C-alpha cells in the first residue's frame, strides 16, 4: 500500500488550469521532493495532496483510502502541512502556536493534558525553538518562524508531512538542520515526507525520489540520478546548467551557469 | 522548560474569578446608585435595607435599577463578544459591530419595524436581524471587491455603510408622524432604560449565542492562522465561519433592539484583554463576556451619575471612550 496515490488529478483556479491529469505515487516512509521552475504548479500539487486545495477531477488516496472519505480532523491527524508564508496579525506565542498542532487530537472543549505538553516540548526541542517559547510570532526572524511552524506540524504527529519550501528563508546551518531533522523523523518515526523545494542540491542529497514538474505536468519521476539530467533540467528551467558529482556524497550537484562563464560550456 | 506551558484551567479560573468579582461589584454599585442617590456609599445602605421590603427605594431598586443593570450587563457582554468574533473572522483587530455598520443596519431594520407598527417580538427583532445581515453582506462584498489593502478597505466599507444607515434612519424618522419620535431618538443613542419583562424572549435567544461562541473558542484561535493552515489543522473553515458570523450578527441585532446603538464596546474590551491575557480565545471569550458586562454597567453608571439632572444615553459615554482609542489604534497600525 502506498502512502499517497494521485490518479489523473487536475486543478484549476478559475479558468486557469495549473495541474493537468497528473498521476504520482509516494511510498511509505519515502523522502519525496517535488522540483520544477516557478509557476510549474508545485505548491498547488502539494496543497491538493494535503487536502487544503480541492482538485477538480481525479482521485487522491492516502494509505489506500480516498482522501474524500476522511473527515477534516482525521485528515489533520494523518497529514500536516507546512505552508510557505504564514500570517500573524494576532500575537500568539511560540508555545501557543506549537500547541495548536494538538488540536486535531483534542475534542472541541478538551483541554491539553500533560502528554500534549510533552509532545509539544519535544517538537520544540527537535526544531531548536524551545528558547523562543514565550515570544510572539511577530518578534521572530523568518527562519525562527519557519522552524516554529515545522514544530507545530511535528506536534500534529502526522504519518505524512507536507512542506512547501521549508528551507527557503533559512541560512545554511538551519537548512541542513531542518533537512536532517526531516530525515530523522522519517527514519525514527516512520513518517513519509513530501516537500517542494527550489534547492536542487539539497533535494539531490536527501530525496529518495524526485518529481520534476513543469506547466502542471510531470516531466520525470525517479531517483535523483535519473531526474537530475543536465539536458532535461536545462530544458525545464530554460537556463544553462552544470551537473556534476558532489565529491562528498557522490550525489549529483547542480549549478546554474552565469552568462560570463557560458563560453566554457 | 517546565514553565513553558501554563495549563489553561488555572488561568481560566483565575481570570473568571477576578472579572466575576469586578462584575458583581459594579452591578451592586449600579443597583445602589442612581439619579435619586448619587452617593457610592449607598451600596451599604442597599445591603442593609434588603431585608425590609415595600419601601419606595426597594421598588426603585428592584423594578427600575436592577433590570437596567442586567440589561447593561447582557448588552455589554454581547457587544464585546461580537467584537471578538468579527475580529477573528475578518482577521482585523479594529473590526467591531458598530464600526462595521452592523449595528446601524440592525437599527434601520428595527426602526422600519417600529414605524410600520409590527409587534416588538418577533416582528421588530426579525427586521433588525435582516437589516444587520444585509449590511454585513454588503460590507463583505465591498471589501472583497476593493483593490489594495484589504484591512483598510473593510473598515472603509463599514464606515460608509454606517453613514448610509445613519442617513436612512434620519430619513425614516423625518417622514414619520410617530408620537414616539423622541423615544426612538433617545433609544438610537444607546438607551438602557427600556428593560421590561416583554423583552425577556430576546435574552433567551442571546444566551445560547454565548454558548456557541464559547464552544467554538479553540477553532477561533486556529482560524487566525489563515484559511490554509486552519484547514490543515482539521478545522472546517467555511462551516465554522458561517456559524460564527450568523451567531454574532444575531446577538448584536438583538442587543440593538434592546438598547439601541452602543458603539465601541467590542473594540475597547477585546483590545484591553488581548494586551493583558494574550490571544487565546478560550480565555478571551469568557473574559470578554465578563469584562464587557462590567464595562457597560460601569459606563451606564457614569451616564446616570454624571449629569446634574436626568441622564445621558450610554452610547455617548462609550463613544467618548471608544472613538479616541480607535483612532490611536488605527494610527499605530499604520506605522
């Protein structure tokens, strides 16, 4: 049984179709990364899979059961979403925000128990946000806020974690820390990780499989070695690229080539 | 690390206890003090004389002041909760039933009903509710259609609907031949003196609204994270928003029927509470209820005690406090 199966899904905003009859499968405990140029439909695909955006046709199954057959709360116990930007008009503290991840596990009037606090504390320690607990979200840097939102998602204890460019606003140290954290969650808690990323080098080092998306269609799915093909990427991103081997990890490495170095290529 | 989370129960008990005591104190003061006795020390007289019934003072207290104090408490609690709900739904701390024109819409509906001469319940209340729902619909439509900063266009739409409602009210009053004109005008400015037994069914409708909002306090927190996140946290955003919108509009329009246009309570109280107890609506809802009730009972006390003779409409007091605060908040949010 697959963790996620999408069969011929299409999604449009008004008359603009952003996903065209797309199909994919994600294995249990897989690290699955969606890549592709801007406007390819990566975020829409992620939202569709996570169930926060309605698809117009096709079916999505999670662990063999149609997404529509889950209630909202069941879905929130099974999957968590780390969206791209977050709103903070109202000054919730970091502790409050992380604890919100427990809400699909509680009844309407149920108060959090010691166990919930414990889970929240663990999530905050794992994301290096425990020292921020009392601060309000509007007083955090972009990177700190991103880690808090990941802590909330972990606090949901999902079986599948969806993330939309979780490393986009982070410095190098925190990028690696977040990716290592996701890898650990995947291995230790047997979570399936599905994320959108613009960072092909991180994707190459962590992903079990990649999905290259363009104009709402799958260009190629497979192991990083199969997808990170120089020709294929140059066509998709419409930009000259250099793909070579990372001497440390042996994985592929992708560099965009500036115009002034084009002669050597 | 152990101090990271304070269990909600303890804080809730403490807050309810403190604000409950405050409410009891102002209500007692409100019952003791009035145009016939302005001395705050009358509280002790009141407590002392509760035993012997039948005197004129007893009649004043039981038949006039106490119903009035209760009406003030219910109106204050309702308007304060109404403010909280609209601030969550519109994700704007400046949203408030009066500023959004919802109270004004209810007043137009209520006055139309009064002038036609339909009975107060259910006739006038139904027309008030229709008026407020219609205004709310127009405000939301205008705000969503407007370009640019949504937060400001929403407030602008509300202020304009309020002005339009004001014009409609003046139009209705100027063409009417009603002998109740003076009475209606006074009611419009916020009048708590109409506490009568005939209004009791309205209270019976308002109380369940409190319960609904209390039950939905946690989803209200989550709604503040935005539609997408709230959905991914298991909240049915559309359903919860519609329930909250109708509940808040219903109870606010009922309070307009009971006490006219009392503005800014839903701005002042939630603002103060957010500064002191944070953004958790499981605390803010009960605190807003008790705090709003205490606040309006207090304002009514001022309205009765301040003028040398007679009394002020309580809406004048709340506007004098609330409007400057609104301006300060607007100025600060623009920076």
